[in-house]
């Protein structure tokens, strides 16, 4: 049985957005901050320079990937907070909310190339 009217819980949407923001701040960003200072000193042997270069390349790729993930998480969290505020004021017309969510999908695709949404 389908209800006559769907009720949107804008407070729950806001809390979800805040959880995304907290996730970025408390769990992902601290790891991102540690990446640039990661180093290895393999010593002096034939492949030491190659090892150091490989490590640095991987470290830089990890930093870039984590930065993109943080950006995507912030985009999701901030958009959900904005959407929750719009739902407070929406009176049946959800076009602006849908536009916000469409824009969010595009931003996440830009932040995380290759993601399938």
C-alpha cells in the first residue's frame, strides 16, 4: 500500500549531512595530514633511489586520492545540510532539491573520477 503523501524528515537529512562532515573532519582529514610527511630512507644500495622514487610516487597518489575523498565527503555533507533546509521551506515543489542533488552527483564525479553513481 502506497501512502497518500510522503513525509520528508528534514532533520534526519540534516543529521546525515552533519555525520558526513564529521567523518571528513574526524577520520579522513587526520590521515590526509599525515601523508605528506611520510618518508623512507632506504640507505645506500643499488635500487635505493628507485625504491625512494616509487614510495614518493605512491605517497603522492595516496595524498591526492585522500584529498579527493575528503572533498567528496564535504560536498555530500554540505549538500545534505542545504537540502534539509530547502525541505523545510518546500511546499510540494521539490525541483530545487532535485537540482541540488543532481549538482552533487556531478561534483562527486569530478572529485572521484571513475566513480559510478
